[in-house]
């Protein structure tokens, strides 16, 4: 019997930043709200159901306007897991949080965001990534 595999290539049309921070997610969201004049709102947890390994749960904050959408995601699962790498983006597991920016060419450009992130006391390190180069980029598409 022949088997067919469906290969799907996703194109990510957002900017992705990795943040190293030892603060809680709600503290980081509050800090970003104050520094960037945003309004992050906590969303229901993001669930990834893996067939044989259980599920992974990630905290998720959203700021959405007509021209700008930002998502703050915790990279490590908040629920216990039997996986060796319980991360949303295992390629960049060194980063505690991920910030996805869609349509950010207006008042918040990528360079401006990176500059603001590195200036925050709550963020030890920030880096921008090309989401299309990540192996598990489909985990980031919402």
C-alpha cells in the first residue's frame, strides 16, 4: 500500500524576538506595557497536544490594534512534561520568552523594539530571529 506524506511549508510574516528574563510572565508583560506604551492582556494558555508525549501549556499575552499585533509567549511549558525539551521553540531554548510582532512597521520598527527591550532592567538579553529559519516555526503560527 502506498503512503503519501503531506509536506506543508509555512511562511512567517512576523518579527520574532527572544528574551532572556528571570522575571515572571505577568511582571514582564507589565514592564513592556509601561516601557513601550502597550496594553498586553493575558490570553488563555496556548496548548500543544503532542500525540504520544502529552500536552504542553504556554502562557500567552496579546496586544492588538488595527495596525500592530504583539504576542508575548513563554518559551518553556508551565505544565510538567515527560519531554526532554518542553519548549515552544526548542531551536532557541536559551530564551525564556518570545515576542512576535506583526505589522510593526508603523510606530514600532524592529530596531526600535530591540533597542527598547535591551534597555529594560527586567530583560537580561534580547535578540531578533528570522522565524522562517527555525525548525519548529509551525509552533509559532497562530
